[in-house]
């Protein structure tokens, strides 16, 4: 993430952030990021610098009923000149399909506004609203893991990152489910104000700064078993138990195919069709998850963890961490060791 000192620290003017509300909006999707920007403003003002002016806004203004039942007051979107808005945050909703059907006017406003503001961000299923406004075509994006398939079916031009906590593509940011909006907002603050302010905001909220943008949303093993009747459940459990196998017992496609009682070619085809990943990619993700767990819970050194998880050496593990999580194993341990 590139820190641009011209965006906020050198500026004497506060930046306006709009949190867009609508009937059925998710409460934490909305208030989580808003609280991060509030905490960042406190940290900025302690330094004698302006922070963020924050507004909850909707098309018609007034009280908005959230999906959880609480009502939140809002001002009208049209009272803001688009050139005065720095950031738009679009929260999601657990009823996003219903929201999409009745939000043509909101989508039109978003499409126009996003071309004029510095950046646009979505929390959880708010990604669907950005997609409907055609802001994500040809881009990589994140959303709640349970909605990835639906997002892909509705908007096939989007490259869906199923593992990411949040994703930045140019001036458009998207995040995974609900609480990931806090991680996203901390990343936005860090990009604006630097690490010290973002750290202070994180301490105010008593949260991590920050889960790496690529940190997996959930367990690969749980994901692989979530279908209930998957024909590869037993294979996945076996992979998880045999990650460090050397030599002839290594987790090659041929070895996995033998375990599944299939030819290598047919196995690779069927596995990709059922799971959405190649066997080699799946093994890599299993190794990554196992090493993450050992980094969090054990005292093993990095070389030992690399061997136990089948990477062979620390360098291969480091490359895999950077590719998937954007962070080195040593830094991951510093953030998440218990």
C-alpha cells in the first residue's frame, strides 16, 4: 500500500466521507467503518491536524431502518456537491438481492458520483451495488465468502478474490463480510494518514492493525467440507494430515489421484470442476493454512514450520505468503501469535 503524504497529513482541510444508507442496510457494515474514521479523526486532531467529516446519507434522507431493526438518521445525498466528497463507503445488506431490485436511483447516483470522488469503497455485499453500477468490470473484487458464487453468476466480468479480506483496484476498494469493513477502513486511513494514525485508531477500537488484505476469510478445510456431500471430503482430510510427506509420498497430482482411485487426468478435471481450484493450488492453500496455524499457535522456528507444512524451506514458504497474503511469515507471526 502506497502512502501519499499529500492526501491528508499536509492538508489543512478535513476530508468528507459519505456512508451511504438505504432500507435494509447492514448495521455493522455501516457503523464499523464509520467508527474507524471517527477514531482516526480523534488521532489527527490530537496532532493539530484536520480529520474526516463523516455523514450518513441516503437518497431521501431521514430515518433508515437497518436489517437488524435499528433506525439510523441520515441526510440527503443531494445536499453534497460531488466535488466536495473524498470517499464514498457503500455498506452491504443481508438482503442484497432485494436491495438491488429497488435501488435503480441509488445505483445511478453511485455511478455518477464515483467518477467525481477520489475513491469508492464497498463493505461485504455492498460490492454488488458497485458491480451493478459497473464500477468493477475487469477488476478484482472481494465480498462475503458465502456470496462469491452469486457475485460471479451475476457479474461474470469481475475477477472474484474468494480469500481476500479486502481488495484495492485503482480507486475502488471492496471488502469481505461485515467486520472486514473495519479492516478496510483501517487500510484507507493508513493510506491517507500513515501507520501511526491507523495504529492509534486500531487501539481505540481494540482491533488488530490490520489483518493483511489477503488473509483468508475462513478455513480451507471447512470450506472444502461445506458442501456436505463432497466426494473429496476424505481426500481433503488426508491432505491436511500429510502435508509434510517427502519423496514418493509427496502430494503430487498422481498421488492424490491414486488416493481418490482415479486416473491423474480425470482426477484433475473433476477436482477443478467440483472445487474451483486445481489440485496443486488446493495443496498450496492447505500448506498455507497449516503454516498460518503453526505461526499463530506454536513456538516452532520458520524453517521447522516450512518442513512440517511441506514447503521444504523457509524461502518457498515466504514466497507463498507474499503471493497470497502480501505479508512475510515473520510479520504474520508478529501480528497474530497468541
